[in-house]
């Protein structure tokens, strides 16, 4: 196996290849952010800055590079959302209108039936299902993003699919 040097050329190719998918990943998950504190553009820029700084730690397997980038973005999003929640908690007493109740699920899943199905899933099942369906990642890549194992990811995907199937079976029985 040939290991590619993690130099400017590699980084430029990585940015060119993953810029739009990474932005989409961040944008879909950024509804919990306070626009005054963070934006998807800020998180994207921070993700690329960290990726450049840690480029030597990128997986040797090029297939895992997008998962590595999603992992960086996921951590940054979590930090920004925590900061937003803390700010909202402190400002809620001053002005309750500043606290938004909108979440990613309600924006992404406008259909009531899909929302009901999604509500049956655990947070972990929602996350792996989203990474599979929206990002097109395989269990091995999802495991890299979520700091899990491919088996654990496959199990969560299986459970999510089973819950969805059971939901539809129940709905069809009620007709």
C-alpha cells in the first residue's frame, strides 16, 4: 500500500473532493447554533484548519478520510451547540423569546409520519441512520466518525430499520 504524503497537494485535493459534502454535513446539523456565535461557514473553516493542523493524523486508508473530516466537524458542532445552549440558558431568564425550540429533526423531517418514525429511534440510531442515508457512509466509516465499532454501527442500523419496519407493519394493521 502506498501512503500518500500529507502535504499541500494532498490537502488541496482533499478540500476539493470533500468541500461540498462536508459543508452539507455541517449545515444539516447546525440548526442548534446561535447565528450570532457560530455559522456553518465558521465551523467549516475551523474544520479545515484543524484538518490541516492534524493532517499527519489522517487515516492512511483514503476511504476513511471523509469519516475523519466528519469526526472533526462533529466535535466542533458539539462544542458550538453546547456554547449556544449555555448562552440560551443564561439569557432565557432575561428574554424567553431568545430561546428557540426548533431542532434539526423538525426542519429536516417536515412529514408527520416520518417525524413519528424518527421519534421512535434512539439518538445513536438517528445519528448512524443519518450518516448512512444523508452522507452515504458505510458502517466502517460511520464507526470512525462516531468513535464506535463497525459492529456497533451495524447493530444500530439494524435496530433502526427494524423499528421502522415494525412501525409500518403496525400502521398497515390499523387500516
